[in-house]
C-alpha cells in the first residue's frame, strides 16, 4: 500500500498542471499580502473637486431676494463642510468633524440666514472655530473630556428619570472607557487599543442583553457580542495587540478565511482528475495489471487525495509565512490568540499555532467530504470536467442550503451534510446555529463519507476496462 501511495505521489508531482497550480497559488499569496499592505496606507475620504466647485457655483449664483433661505443655508453649510474635509485623510479628525461640528455648522447658517439671529450665529461661529482649532491641533483630549462631562450630566440631571438600570449601566461604562483613554493616553488614531475601545462601545448593549437573557435561545442571539466584549476587555487589561488584522499575525489568524477557496481549488482539481485521467489516457489498463487488487489501487489514490489537504494547507502556510514576513515583518507573531470560551465561562489564551490547528481540524470534515465527492465522481463518471464542476457547484450551493436551514427552519436539512461539516462552531464551547450537537455533526459527516466510499469502490470494482 505504501508503495502504491508513493507511486501516486510521484505521478502527481511530475504533472505540469500540479506545478503550475502551486505556482498560481503562490501568486495569490503575494496578491493577498500586497492588498493588505496597501490598505495600511491612508486614503483621502474626498477627492472629487467637481462637487466642491458645483457647491460654490450654486452658492454664488443663488437669488438671495427671491430664493428659499432654508435651501441657501443648507448649501452654505454643505460648502463649509466640504471645504474642511476636502483632501483630508479619513482619520479621527474627519470623523469628529462630522459627528461634533457639522451639525453646529448647519445650526449656524440656519441662525444666520433663516432665523436671522446674529447673536446666536456669532455664538455658534465661535464654537465652530474653537472645535476646528482643536481638531487641527489634534487635541483629542479636549473632545474626550467634553464627552465625559456630557455623559455625567446626563446621569446627574433630570434625564436620569427616563433612564432605566440598563441604560444607566451603559452610560457609566462608556464614561469608564473615555476615562481609560485619558489615563492611558489612547488617542482616536487607529491602534489596537482604540479598536478595542470602539468594539467595547459597540458591544456593551449586546453584552448586557446576554447577561439579562432568561433562555438559552435569547443568549444565543447576543453570544457573539458577549464574546467580542470579553475578548476586547482582556485586550485593554493586558494591553495585548491582537486586533491588528493588517499584519502577518492577522492574516495567519484568519488564514482559512483567506485561503479556503484556494485549498479547495487545488484539492478538487487533483481529486477530480485522479481516476478519470487514467481512463481517458488508457493508463488504467497498465495500472490494473500490477499485483494489487482494484480496491488497493483505488484506496491508494483516495489516501493520496486526502493527503493533499494537509499538504496544500502547509504549502500555503509556508508561503504566507515567507511572503507575509517580507511585507509585514514577524514581530506580530509573538501575540497570542485570545478567545472567550463559553464552556469554561472565561477567556482562553493560546498560541497562534494551536488556534490554527483547531480551526483546521474543525474545517477538515468539509475539505475531506468535498475531496471525496470529486474523487468519487471522477471514479464513477470518468469525466474530470464533470467531477470538478459538480463539486464546485455543490460547494457554492452549500451556503444557500444552509441559509434555508437557518432562516426557514427546514428541519430535515439538519441531517444534510452542509449543515454539519463545519465543526468550528464548537471550538470554544459555542453551539451550532442549526441547533445541532457536535456528536450529531460528526456522525452525519461520517455516514456521508462512508456512503460515497462504498459506492465508488463497488463501481470501480465492477468497471469494464476492456474497451478503454
């Protein structure tokens, strides 16, 4: 058997198509890293000078005697906002200008041209100029301190009457986050701590809902927010940089998300042609005259196909390690993976290697079943194009099938292979969105695998090769 597998490996890696495919995969790795590295560069949020010129012309040509002053005020405010953001980077200052200043600009022109309240307009203009000056000097502390005062005032004034315990706790937590920024000098510039703070702000409601949920089904709705909250809270406490996706660490952590399709392409191309090529070229006759049973020959080919799954995965990992290191360096790899484990009810910290291995094992049923399907079709139909096409169609259709199972609660689909072949849901004590246990998923996947293997072996054993 080992000799047969070695022979299959030898034939496989002496095919030009295999070497070309590996070269193409390497090219994709380079493109992925180039894309991530280019996204590190800041881009202008506005580059269309035509829009600014159009606003200027509308303001200059507006009929102040007969025109609608509400429309004029709106044009003037749009022009001022556009002048500020034009050519600026999409950084925190632009974000703050939109959230803190643009509404005041609109109020200013309303007061000036619609209400004709000069004193109100002067007060608003002074406020605008003060904010713009702070932004130009990147005085993020000024805005943080004002936000803290505003939130504390909301807690201490009559507004507290309209707030329940839930909203009060959320406001208090947001104040704590702002104070954390000040105490730890965390500006609004993009950084792993800033990302963690923003994530905590966006998930605090979900975390509270999870804690107050009375049923497991309610908890499942907010489990994702709760996990993200706990993970990012750990980041702030320990100051561990694990939020940077544009790094070698970030790409490797999301490796299967980035490269799953490439792994499938390679494996399905190999599996779909492994047997059918032997028939189309007529070499199956010389293969069957060897002193081995048909079942042994087919088993050797199947094992070779399955060995290609870890091989191509390792190949892409090595390529990513080399290419990603050249683009980003290797310093980010010292960071651990932090994930909330629902089974342990706490944060789990592990190495990047362990996390990758768990994710790969969780996804391996899908890879094995699709490879087996392509191999089985290649054996039964003896058509490479058919085997590859049907397998890819099955993979694409799997997402549609899973959506039906999830949103329309089609119960019999819970026993279909596509809703069971991803075991990553269970890695950190989570649950399947299809309400399927891990035990059931493993059993279902094994049954489908066994059926395909039995059928292909029966068909191959009975195939007539005299006319080939």
